[in-house]
């Protein structure tokens, strides 16, 4: 039978003020779904894109793709999960900002007992993003020096620790002494304060003029050109986010003039298209967290009723580490 729960809905695109806390009916899950009583939801910059309409989605809709909780009901064709399992997901359908929701079972993995609900909701999307960036998009071998923008953000803090554990020197970027110190404390070799330092000049100095083989850039418009200028010939620009706005009107000829560069715009769903690939990536992530090599930093916690404040903080770059919504 259906159940009525509290959830966030977006009826029209716009600013944080369009986020509405409403009561919704959650039906019985379909044959390949599970119904999850959610404990914690993770916030990500992509949520702002869907709220604002930068990413188009039919209205009205829920928000959020990342959460953790307990399986309450299992669809008839689901075999790898059962009622009572502690679970998490990071690539589910929109609607994670809710006390309960139905999620395709293929997007859900069991959460190890040693990882809390808060940690699970904080790392599934951000941690799996770090996994596909560092271990699949450009597979780090150790010994490289790389550039990672927004090193004090949710993805950045995980990526800095993980890359450092692999024997990689991470040059991070951040704004202000607090975020610079945080990134260094989480594995970054050096951190460029882009509010007062020139990124390209510092990368040239730190690498002895050699530059870097790969740049991981979740910032977008503001760092596009400087990122290209930091790459070695035939280097790879990994543009995985648009926190400062999308990169538009790209002239492909610039890639040749700057050294026959490569550019990719990866997304998580293309790296975990099946449950088997998702489980493999999640196992890799959980392993590095359980080993202690990657520690989950949760910088901000908000209740569901204060989700607009969470969005304002996220959009204003006033957050450090992961931001979560508590749901129970």
C-alpha cells in the first residue's frame, strides 16, 4: 500500500525559494524497485542545476539523487536486496530529498556496517565521482602531478585523499586560507589560492615548467582557459562540473594551439550503467574508506525544512566538504 511522507518538490524553476516541503504518496515499489525509508540525503551542485532549470526536467519534480536508508519493501524481481538492508545510492532518479522513495534496485548497493548512514549519503555520488575520475577516466598510476580544482569541496576532499594514497602529487585550487588549509590537511601536495594567485603561474612554478598530464575541473567557465594552459602537450582536460557556469562556444582549434589536447565531459551514469559496474565502483570506494585512506568530512547538516538555506550555502560556495539533509 502507498504511504504518505514529507518531500521537497519543485513546481517551477527558480531560486531556493521555489523549494516546497509537501506531503506526497509513495506507492508500492515496482517489480525491479525497492522502497527505502531514508535516513540522510546528500546535496550536490547538480541539484542546483535541476532546481534552476539549467538541467531540463519535466515539472513538477523532486530533487536529489543521493541518499542512504533502510529497505522497507522489495519488488518481486529484486534478488540482491532484502527488507531491513542498510543501503545507499548515488545515481538514483530525482527525489532523494524525501523521507521515503522508490528507487530502481539496480542503482542501490548495500552499505557496509562500518560506514554510517551520514557517510553513505555523503560519499555515494561524490565518492563514485572521484572513483570514475581517478580510476577510470584518467587512471592514475602513482608518481604523477595533477591539478584538481575546488579541492576543498565534497568531491575534491575525497579525490585529494585518494590520489595521495595512490602516490600522486595533487595541486589543488581553493579560495581563502581556511579552504587552502583544509585541502592540504586532506592530502593535497600544494594548494593554489585562486583568489590571490595566478593558477597557471603557480602550476608552472610547482612543476618546473613541465605542467600536468591531467586537470580535473568541476568549476567550468571560470577555469576553462587556465586549465588548458596548465596541461602538457596531449594532456587530458576532464571537465566534470559547472559550478561557475557552463563552458560554452568552445573553439576546438584552441586544443591544437595549446598542444593537441584532449577534452572529455564525463558523467557518472556512463561509468556505472549496470548494477555489476556500480557494485564494482562502490566496492572500490567502500574499500578505500574502510581502510582509513579516505575519511569522509561532513561540513554542513540541514533539516529537510531548511533545504533552501542549504542551497544558498552551496551556491555561495560557503560550504566545505559534504553537505547533507537529515530525514528522520
